[in-house]
C-alpha cells in the first residue's frame, strides 16, 4: 500500500485550479446534491463516480473483505496467528480482525499447529458447524505435511477436510500468514494467481504425468514373480 501526499492548489487570481483539486470536487458534490449541476456536468459527474459490475462479483468482493476467522489454535503456530491482529501486521486493514469465538459466526478456519488423530474429529466438527461459504488455511508444516512430527499420531489437515491455502513454515511468520490470507482473498474474488507452470507455459515438464501410478515407498526386498525375495 502506497501513501501519496500532494499539496492542494491555492486559489488566487493568477492560479488556474486543476479539476482534481479537492476544493473543486467538494463544490461539485455540493452542487450535485442541491441539483444545481447542468445536464452535461451531471452526466460527467456520474460517469466519474459510478461503477457497474455484476451481483456475483459484488458479493464475492464483500465476502473477500469481511472474513471472520474462528478463535481456534492448535499449537505454537497459534501464537503467530494471534500476532496478525497487532499493529505490526494489522490485519484489520483488510477487514479480517473480527475473530469469532463461535464456529457458527465464523467462515474461516486457520489450522495453526499440529493435528493429532484424536484431535482430527474435533477439528472436523468445528469446520462443519461454520457458516457457508467457508474456507480453511493450513498454517505451518505440521497441519500441511505433519512437519517435524512425521509419525503415526499426526495427520495432515487435507486428509480429513478441504483446505484452500497452505502456508509453509515452522512456524511461519505473521507476514507469511497474512500473505496466505491475501491469496485466499484473491481466490474468493475468483481471481487466483497463476501457478508457475501456467505463468511460464511449462506444461509438459511434469516428472509424473496425470494418470500414471506412483509408489509411495520403495521396498528393496520386494516379492519376485517366482515367489522368492529379490532386491
């Protein structure tokens, strides 16, 4: 966001005021409210200030700028999530500062931390109780790919619920979460960023093509066709 400061033009006998002068715009607005603008001036005034769009785009714009995250944290990432409402990041600039304590008043779930197998049904129940339409952000490596706790007790979030944005890091900084929220806002506005393959016309460079099988692990003692163990 860029803040630009400009000096207002000073009215005098030898100074020709610009049409963009703040005082001129105030006077034109006053004349418009009084009905003193002529047909041509009124038509020009309306053309400069009326924006036409579709109802779907207007609703998507309103939703993307008024997300209500749930007051819900799982682990150490929750401390970073709390920081986005402070003055440094100031998520209130984008209308996301109203954290709701009830899932029935929230439409954004930020999974800030590791999700254990015992906690997964609880998280899913909270997600099911949220308002529609709703979105989810997997914050940190644990909720995205189990992170450093890569064992039987941890489960990634997208295994039991839909996730819209993954924010990497262990833990990610508040600025990284803010970046993920802005990405989600563009998705809600149906203007998502292109992936790197689309941006660089790199389709066809995939190592594994869609439809082909991939083994999740390699067994060096896999079974041979004759029934014996082979390397």
